[in-house]
C-alpha cells in the first residue's frame, strides 16, 4: 500500500509541473470563442446597435461599441495573458447580459441558442479572474521582471 501512495505522490508532483497549461488553454479557447463575435460586431457596429435597440437595450449605440471593444480587446489580452483579471470582469458582464437578454428564453441547450455556451464562458472567465492567467503569460513575465513572482 505504501508503494501505491508513493507512486501516487510522484504522479501528482509530476502533474503539478503542468498546472499552468489549463489556464493557458482556457485563455486560448475563450479568445477563439470571442474572436468571431468581435469581428462580426467590428464589421458593422451600427447593425449591432440596431439589434440592441430592437431588444430595448438602454443606450444601444454605446452598448454596441462597449461590447465590440470589450470582445475585441478580450481576444488580444486573453491570448497574451495580459491584464487577464481586469478584462475578465467586462467579459463576464457581457456574458451575463447575453445570457439574460438573448439566450435564457431559449433554455439551456446550445443547439437551441440557449445559454449553455455563454454560461461555460462565464465559468471559464471566473476561473481566470480568481486564479489569474498562469505562468505562461505576459502578466507573469511582468511580475517576474518586477520581482513579484516566485
């Protein structure tokens, strides 16, 4: 039994060396997920403002620009791992707005345009907000240069 515990501990230690990979993968998956919506908004932000107005969003033009900037900046910052905790907040707000104004009425299933995918994004963003971007990031590099990271 002791040999099993020792092997398990060795295995756990080896796995812990890769602990920053899941955070990198979360950032890259989210950046990929936000890329197409950001590009769609960027192509015709006025059409997005019109869509927002049709859903009775307050200040539809301002909100269309805010969503476009948030998602576009989010793609870049998530890829780099720069300001990850900061950009996670407006992206989480964007996901909450999308869930409650667009997707919630369609139920959970993503195939029915439900809130499943935005909810997953929300959980992934919350994870990055709490844990940060990990060591494979510009944030970590900056912290290392300033002597803040161990």
